[in-house]
């Protein structure tokens, strides 16, 4: 795409084109960085000067800054940031409340899907930043709020896994328009998440001020300065790694697999192909690490995300943590890797899909996650493989792991083996997610003879293990990171022995 065509398709602010050309980055990414750095600075206002401001003022400021950021980055496309919450709010007011969750999920997914399809059909994806990112986060917010209202009306447990969380998840009444739109468009997490559940947002807006006025907060909540600096350092490191390695290991090289005469298809061994795919997907992950850690730093700098103290008395600012980098990169099984990636989205999927039915839970979760991401075939390849590997690994582990527990050297060997297997399986599963399109994804799997698919299917044929109590299906999905959902899970663990992880 030529420079003029690129600029024509991008609707955001173009005042910083000169800076983009000087540093060699697309203007959309430059605008994203400018917006997020501004958000990081403005977030500080909510901890000091505006800590005791009225809730209405704090709501209004979150909303106004969010709208300005949206227009700065997306231009006229930013109208969708208001349209989706507006449609959802109208439905919340007029749809029978025992149906609100299902109706809002359906309507918001239809709206989001239309935007996904528009971008995919009209090929306006030649820039990295587009409106679907914020809309995906807004969809999470409006649907989680709608189900909270629905659960309050139905006043019944969804299934056994929701015991203890029922009361905590419910909302007693529909938020006011200001509360609702400030929540859905709050600038701290507008650009790339994480999703903030409504009780956590309201506690951020109203809780600190009320406790301060009552004289209960003095000295009880520590400064987030160290957490912010730590996450900013991680974000900058991820950005540097991406900029320095993206030209050396571009994922687009794997598209050459479609040409049987190319060097990649003709000369590379399967082992080297996997190694290159691992490095290329690692580079892509650095973009996510950069964006998520920066967004989390913004939340912490405004006062959101404090999660009490650990056993050593150190403050934890991880309530809104979306990524555990080391947990993902060094996971020893597929489920642990999934649990460390996009954690708040996992919490949302659990709330709106997993706990809403007793049948085909894992299928429902992966299907909704794929649809939420869009319609590129690569997403569906990845989520199909992810669901298959999750179930197969769980079954295979029950057979293999007991053989390595009788000595420490065997256990160390088992840990190393599972780490390497997880990295291979994760690379194999996620390459289509990055390639997006059908032909290169099929070419990649075909070059590896669909080997991991067949291995996973073979594992499913293993007979059931006798005399071993099976862990709850709830372990197939990571636990929520929100404070109120964490508390609920603790209660579930006490009342339901099946929650124990083997």
C-alpha cells in the first residue's frame, strides 16, 4: 500500500506524521504510544489531586479523557465506541431483566462481528491499530455487567461452580447513564484492556474517597510507584525486543510455505521450521507484553489494581494483571500457559460462557473466544487446536506423570520434558493465529504433517484412568483475577472439594 493510500485509510490524528517518519514507525502506533503515555500521566491525578473529588467528577473525567483518546487514535471510527454501549444500555433498560445477559451478549457480538467483517472484507488492516481492539474490550464490559444484572434478577445459582460468587457478582440496579458510559469508556483501559469488572471500577471511583473521609484509609494503601516502574520497565523491554528482532524473525516468512519451490518449503527441516516459528511468535508476543504491561501501569498509577498483601507483607498490584510473562513463557503444561495469557479475558469467558452451562463448557469457551477475535481462519485453527490440546494434555498427564514421581531426577526430567512439549505445542497452535489466513496456516500444518493434531487425538483414545478422582472441569479455564471473583473462588474452594487442582 502506498503512503498516500495508507494515510487515506487511517482516520486517526495525522499531526504526528513527521515524528512517525523520523522514528520509522506507522503513525497509528505513534498515536497509540502518545495516547498511552498521556494516559499514564493523567492517571496520577486520580490518586492525589482528585482522590477526594466527587464520584460524579471522577466519572466525568474518565469518560471525557476516554472519548478524546478514542477520537485522537481512531477519528470518525470512534463513533462505534459510543454506539455499542448506547445500544446495550437501551436494551438493558427495556429487555426483560431475566434475559439481559443473553440479549446483550448476542447484540454486542453481532455489532462487533460486523466491524470485524468490514475490516476483513475491505482490507483496511494495513495499519496495526483499529477500532476493533477497544470494541472487543467494551463488549467484555457490557456483557459482564448485563449478566451481573441478570443474575440479580434470577436469584439462582447458574451451576455448582458459581456457589459463593452469586451474591458477589450481582448488581442491585442498573447504573446511571454517567456511571455506565464512564465505566465502558474509561481511559485507563480503553485502548487495549484489561477488562475491568463493574464492582472493581465502582470501588475505584467511590471506595477510596469514602474510606478516606471515614478516616479508615490513612496509611493502609501503599503507593503503586514501584509497581508502575516495574511494569513500565517490562513494557519498554518488550518494545525494544520487538523493534530489534522483528526484522530478523518476521512471521511473514512462513507464508513462503505456500510456494513449494521456496527455500522455506524446500530446504528447512521440520525442526528448524518449529524453531523459527517459536522465535517469530515470541517476537509477536512482545507487542502484547508491551501494550498490556503499559496499560496495567496506567491502571496502577490511577489507583486501580491494588490486591492486598502477599504472605511476606509486600503489596500486590496485580488485580488487573492481564499477563504473567514468566508464567506463560516457562509453563510446564498447556493449561498453565493459557492461564497466564490474557487473564482477565479468561475471567470474562468463565463468567459469560463457562459457568452458564454444564455441557460442552470448553467448546463454548473456545468458540466464543474465536468469534470475539474475528473471522480470520487462523483464529479458528488456533482455538480448535487449543481446545484439543487442553483436553488431550489433561488425559495424557494422568497416565504419564505418576511414572516420574518416585525420584527427584525423574521429576526434574519430567518437568523439563513438559516445558519443552508445552513450548512446541503452543508454537504449533498459535502460528495460524498470527498468520490469520487459510492458505499459509494449512501450509504450515501440512509441512509438519498435522503431527500434533494426530498425537492429541491419539491421547483422547486412552482408556479412563481407574481409581483417580477427576478434577473439576473448572480447572480447564484459568481463575479470574478480579478481586470479587477471587474471593468467590476462595469460597468455592472451601465448599466444593472438586475445585482442588491435582
